[in-house]
C-alpha cells in the first residue's frame, strides 16, 4: 500500500510541476481518502488552492500539513506568508521561525 501511495504522490507531483492542477488534485484526493492528514498531500493541495486565489482553503490544507512532524520548511514558510496576507502576524512569525529551525537559512526564509 505504501508503494502505491508513493507512486501516486510522485505522479501528482509531476502534474503539479506541469501546472496540471486538475490531474494533480484527482490523485491527491485519492491519497487523502485513505490518509486525510498526509503532510505532502495537504501541502500540494494548499499550494494549488493558494495559486488559485483561495487563501482560506490554502490555509486549511497547510495547517493540516504543518501539524505533521514531517512537514517541509517550505510549507511552513508558505503558511506564514498566507497568515501575513490575512494580517495574522503572530502565527506568521511562528511559522517562519519553525521553517528556519527545520531548514536553517534558505532563500525565501
């Protein structure tokens, strides 16, 4: 089962990189049915929602993603930027600090 999730996620990431969001979402929703809190799945759904202009939905997905210990520093950073757009400074700072503590210094951070 884990191999199937891994291959499905890799396929979704390829669609994401090509900006084929509808194909990506279909695959991610397949993963989400069995693993609703999967970090990378929710991260990608958050990016897609944010790129589509739905900040509130993007925040919802990224909050699920970043609640996991295996979340990426980029997901924390992006969640922080979305919080700033909503004028939520304290949670944004927490996200930025967490992002930097995971990844160290990186360009966006």
